[in-house]
C-alpha cells in the first residue's frame, strides 16, 4: 500500500489544503460568528462529507459527475444555493441557537458541513483527476486508493481543525461590543461572497 508516491502525494495534499478556498472561508466565518463548538461540528461534517466522496470516487461513481456536464452543473448550483441559504439564515438570525438547544445547534452545523461537501463537485474532481496520478499501476490499485483517500481526508481534517480553533478564538472579540447583529450580517454578506467564489472555483 505504501509506495514511493506516498510522500509526494502527502505534500500535494498539504499544499492543496493550505490554499484558501470556499470550504475554508465558510469554516472560518462559522468559527468567528458561532464559536468553537459550531466550528468543530462543521469540521466533523466536512470530514464525513470528504470521506463519502472519496468512497464514491473509489467505486467509480464520481466519474459520472465528471462525464456528465448536466450533473456537474446541478451539483455546482445546488452547492451555491445551499451557501446562499446559509447566508440568508445568518442575515435574518433564524439560524441562531440558544444555549439550552446547543446540542441541536451542533447537529445543524455538522449537517451543513456534510451537505456542502456532498454538493461540492470540486472535491470529487480531486479524487478522480489528481489522486490517480499517485497510484502505482504495478501494485494493487484498491489498497493504494483507500490509503491515499484516507490520507487526504486526514490532512484536510487537520487543517480544518486548526482553522476552526483559531477562528473560534475571535468570537468573543467580535461580540464584546454588543454588535452581534451587525457582525452576523457582515458574515451573511461574506458567505454570499463565498457562494460566488464556489461557483467560480468549480467552473469547468
């Protein structure tokens, strides 16, 4: 399973994950606006979403999205629409969670992270366009694919976890002057911007 391509792949995965993108932008806004528990729950959802996409790619199902422009477009627009819905929730405050319902709020943020990655065709493209380049055709294919997929999910989750913790530390600073509503609406506009970024970054 561990071939000479593993370390180059690991470096590639780290560099890709350190490059700012819509996923990281949304997660940073979540931590700053809603705190550590929300950001950690979102991180767990993102991790599960990536793992599911990796499994689908390993089964060859993700190639269908790549081969079908119509399906690819549906995923792009569905993902952007989901982000815009999150922006609307932030703008109106309908997504706010009171302390006594914190558990339900954590589940909600987990679900958001999961859905955003399941609706992200860019994640599928990584597993079907980049990852196969690091598979040694002279060795057993499936064990290598599983190892590289798990490695990428682990790298992405580690980066997202650090980002979640760092961004959550700024929550008290943003809310200390009683300007929570203003900050929430600023975040709503930024999330809407992330939706546009998402569309542009997944253009084929």
